[in-house]
């Protein structure tokens, strides 16, 4: 499903239209740094899940190129005048690119009380960041496409250029929530400014995408709605991802209408810790980016080495912090269940 490393002709690279040269070394270094940060974080989670320093792991190694480019293009902030994000469990690089801290993700992985996303209650990579409009994530797949309609309506009614962004996987698009999102976003009475993203990694756990999808591309669902753009891109390629996201963001921001973007990405450690979380020989977007930069003389191998070492040292320090922190007290499980606290009649003991 994901592409093999491309062999570019030197003429193409030398051209002024070369998408990597157009992006420029500074931006590409920033994207590379975020991709490395996300990869090291995910690999640390996997190690933690195997070593008893955390429980279940699920995450996004293989999606760093597309997701770092996505996170960097978000209009960040809180409230209806900033972009809202309804994400799924492979989105670490999105929130890291928006400024989220690895230490907080490590706290969630260890289920310690200091986890700001869920107070140690949710799975790893289930972010909730009010100050960045990252709405609480759910491990039930695809429900985010239904909740995204709500912030989409609020932003369609408000005088703002902010938009709603939703992402999820290919298998989940078989569920009704994805189609509800398409239908609601395209109502002629009130079109919604939603950037609808599907990351197609070729799998739904252990079921191959090709065996389940009669449509050629998932982005072809856009064809049911006259005028709705739908596009499929190579999510392993930084330049292609950046340009596609730039176009999609601009379209939704300006036209206040939806856009369906499908990114084909690798799934480098399989589905989750439940399937072993061992490395799979699929194309690696970080290795591909490094090759593109070297080929153009935009970076040296030593630049990459420094970035990997710097990020690894920062991650070690963050992990050390999270390791010293206590787990939540049992009684705190009742906090934040209801906005106004627990009603006195609520049964806190006994089974159903
Ligand atoms: C509503 C619901 N049904 C089933 C599951 C079990 N489940 C977890 S992940 C997954 C596969 C999702 O595949 P895809 O949408 O392609 O996303 P990917 O994991 O490949 O990124 C399933 C079926 C779930 N979490 N929620
Ligand atoms: Mg999938």
C-alpha cells in the first residue's frame, strides 16, 4: 500500500519547481526534528509496554511525515476562532508539532496522576488538550467523525477563518460516523468547514484494506458531493504531504466547505502491542526524508545524527521525570465524571 522509496532524476531535483527545495532547509529541518521526536517517543512507549513500565500501546510510527506537516499548519489556540482537532490514536506527531510535550504523553503511558490528558485513566496517545482545541480522544474508532460535525457547525456559524480537522483510519470508514460526517459537511443549507482526513495504512488490525474496500480510493467518496474536493497522496513523502495539506487547509479556510484528504502511510510496528509491536519492513518516512535532503545537499549525515541524539537525551530526561510520579488514588476515579461533581445518589460501589 505504501510506496517504495522513489528514484528521482537529477534533472527533477535540479529544477526550481523541486518541492523539497521550495520548502527550504529550515522548514524541512523542523519537520525532521518533530518526526524524530515522535518516532523516539513511540519506540519508547513500545519498550515500556514490553517492559512493564506501562500497559497497552497503540500509536503512529510511520505517520510522522504527514502528521508533522499537519500539526505545523494548524491555527493553534483555544475556542471557535482557532482550529479544532478530532484525532485518533496514531496522532502523536500532530500534537507534538502543535507544541505538546513528550513528558505528558509518557505520563499517560505510565498511567500516573500527573497525566494531563486523562489523569492516568486512558490509553496512551489519547490526547485531550483544551488550550489547543484538541478534543478528548476515544478508543472507539470513528466516533470522532461524528463529534467533528459539532465544532464544524459552530465554526460555520461564527465569523472566523478557523476550521475543524478530523482524522482516522481506512477501516473505520466502513462505519456510519464517517458517512454522517460527509453528509452533514455537505448539506447545502449549511456546508461545514471540515478538513476530513483518512490515513490509509493498508490495514484494519489484521484485515487487509484491499479485501474490504470496493472503492478505488477512500477519497473517491467525495465524488458523491458535487464540487467537494477529494485527493489521495503519498503520506510517506514530506513535500507531497506538506503541499497537499497546504492546499486542503486553504480551501476549507477560504470556502468554508469540506475537503476529503486520504494519505497513504506505512504502519511500521503493526497495529498495537496486542499484535507484538515488532518492526515491519515497510518504507520509513524518516529515512526517506533524510535521503531526499542528502541527495539535494540540503543536509549532512552529521546533522541528522545530532538531531537524533538531542531528541533522545530530551526523551530520557522526560521519562526520568514521569518515572518518579505517583499513580492516582482509587477515589479520584470519580473526579471529572460529571461537570457538577458526582450526584449523591450515584452508585460508587457494587457491580451493575
Ligand atoms: C467502534 C469500534 N469498533 C471496533 C474497534 C476495534 N478496533 C480498534 S482499532 C480497529 C481497526 C481500525 O483500523 P483503521 O480504521 O484502518 O485504523 P488504523 O488502526 O489502521 O490506523 C478496530 C476494528 C474499536 N476500537 N471501536
Ligand atoms: Mg488502517
